[in-house]
């Protein structure tokens, strides 16, 4: 939940996000992949959680949370 908006991801979406943020790369590369996926697949998330671009700190925090909370199988 962000600002009283529920943001839900399907199991497949979460698996994709975990792979995106866990793949090798620098922090800017990971953010670029993550932001690009959100732009293509889930623009609604960018409306609910306003993020200016791949350098937005909210994007970084979300990527860190996903990487810390979920592991690849």
C-alpha cells in the first residue's frame, strides 16, 4: 500500500521483478531495467507512486526491498 492505494503484483510479475533487481549490473543499470519494466508493463504503479525517472529514490528503495525480501528459486 502506498498513500492508501493498494498496489498488487501477480506471482509472475513478482518473479520477473525479482529477476530484474537480482540480475548482475550496477545500481543505475538495475534501476533502468526496473523503471523500463514499470513503464512498459505497469504504468499504473508509476501513477500511484510518482517516480520521475530511474534516478528516483523511491525506485531504489522499492528495488532494495524486493531484492531483500524475495529470492530466486
